[in-house]
C-alpha cells in the first residue's frame, strides 16, 4: 500500500469515526428525551365526560326584582302624628312600578342518587323558583335546603331516585400542573366541556376568607358556576365558582372551591340548613417583610393581630394586639388568610391551643371559640310576611362599624307594617331585646313577638342609634 492509499484509508476511517460519534450523540439525546417524557399520558377526556356528564345538571331560577315605590327618593321618615299619617296615606295611593321576573342560569352536580345537588349560592340567591334539568332533559322543581354565602355553596334537593352521581375526590391531594376538566352550562349551552391544568392551590381572594381556591386555566364562562371540576381519575375536586375578567368572559384565570370544603358545608346544610363556624374575635393582617424585621423575625409566617374584639374568645384567651398567631388548634398558620378558615372549622365551645409570637418569644394560650354569626339563607319567604328583605353583615364590616352583631334592611314593601318606620340601609340590632346576629334571629324574634303590643326595635341609622315601636300584628 503506497502513501496515497494510506492517506485515503485514514481519511475514510476518520469520516466513519465522525459519523459514529454523531450516531452515539443522537442516540443519547433520544434516550434522554424518552427519559424526560411524561410518564402519564393526556387524560382520556372523552371517557371522563361520558362518566360524569349525566350527573351534571342545568339550574335555572326565577326571581322577582324588588318593587319600586313611587315617591320622592330620600324623603325622611316622618314622626307619628297627623302630618305623617297624611303623607303616608298620599304615597300609599301613588302608582307602583311592577316587578319583573329576573332569570338566571347556572350549573350543578348530583352528589347522591336520591336527588341532592351542589351548586353555588350566588346561582340561587333570592330565587323564588329553582328548576333543575338533568341530562335526559327532565325538569324538576328544586327545594333549597340551605346556602352558605361565605363559601358560595348551596345545597338543593329534587324529588327523584336512582340518579347518576359524581365521584367525590380529595382536594387536599390536588397538585399544581395536573390536568382538569370542567363541565357546565356556559351561556345555557348544555354539557359543555373544557380542560386545562391546575395553576395554583390555596389561592386567597380578598373577598373570600373561608375558601382556599383552586386556580386553573380551564375556560370557564358565565353559566359554568356550580359545575364540577374533575381530575384525570374522573373525581370531582372542586366546584367552579369564579373567573377573573375585565370583559365578563373568560380571560385565562378561573377559580374553583375545593370539594373538601364544599362537602363539609353541604353536610351541615343537609343536617340543619345552615353552617356552624368558630369565632375568635380578632382583626388580622399579613406579616410583611418590613413588619417581620420590625418584630425581629426571620420569616413572614403567621397572622398579625391588629385588634382584639371586646369580650371575645380572643380577649378571654389573653391574645393581644401585636401578637402573631402561628398555630391554632394544631394547624400551622402560614399566611394570615388561612386563619379564618382554620378558626371557622374549629369545634365551637372546645378549648384549643393557640401559639403566638409575642416580643420575639413563642407562647401558648388557651382559647374556646364561640359560634360565628351565620351568613347565608334558606328558602326565600321567611321575611316576606313582614314585607321585609334583609341581609347579614360580615364580621369585617361589623368591626369597622364598631358593632358585635346586626342585620341590614335592604327593602321594605309598601304594605309592610314597617313601612314608614324603617328605611332601607337601617341596621337592626335588637327586636324585643333579642340580639340579631343573622336573618334567622330576626325572623325568630318577629315570630315570637306578642300579638297584643308593639315590637321594640333597636337599630342604627347612619351613625344614630334609635329605638322604635312598631305594630306588626
């Protein structure tokens, strides 16, 4: 073999070696890609829909818009006497604008074969008629068992048997990134399915202290409210409740109530028509980086106590303004927004340990939660016979007003015995010396009132406390 042939062989060997190296590199990349490929394939969405769609229902409601009395807006309430009687008689004979039925649509899902249905409380709020339509297009008139506005959960009952039901999952096991499916009735389009992933868990929203929301990017639109959020195993892990929007439609962010919270509420509504929660009596705020440094702390965990309510469980336990609550009833408080839910789920009347940081040191106190005032509603009509509409007041607003309890009047019918005495916006504090923590207290006090004498009503009108005597029988 001459020198030229040797160079040719060497060149061919070099080229072959280069291709061999390239082949080995490509094989390595392929193996890495296989190793990094998802171990779990995309869910079979068609199968998930088939398994769950029959248990998803359409909910439609009819409510009468409040009657509007003709007259002079803002006219003051006149005191008893001939002049007041003359003006009231005059306005009672003025024409009244007729109320119109307001209709709304939402979704829900069947949790028991005998007809219990979960939906959002805002879907059925103020409803005079509730109709549930199942997947076979059969319609039922639903009974409102109860609703809890703090979690936006309502429980309905329809008269049916052997209904298809969903499978309830465990929302505590939900992980960010897992696939989810939403089924509902957006814009009245029955059994529409959309999918996405879990974007966040334990999401806190400013207006909802009792719900650690599941955030997803599954497209949810008006009408989806109350429908199920389903995981890849076909289990319901949430109740679709809210969207973040500036346009009224889907913008990529949706929120669902964790099913564990929803079922906890539904069980209480089924048992007694309302929800019992623990009450501590503190106004709290987050621990910011600046506040943590000023307290000499190396983290921002806990809930900073800004104010302690008088004669509250917190005051009796020795909790003080400036304390940082880091653990309550055996549960860590990582963020201030977690405390209301933890306290709310505590057993009323049972003493619990409360760990706080005070002056840089951890101390353990003993607290016994009272019962938090109910914010919810049962079937409409409890106050109708008195010609009144009312709403419960949140604890935060009561604290801002310097009140411990109260119920706000929202509307007064023209034929109400309270017409001319009460005003929309009045905060009723007591009826016949019975403290009004919620609407149920107001209904009970009015029902128990003696027929032979006026009821004594203590109220707050603006900043002015008043006593009124009203004949209601």
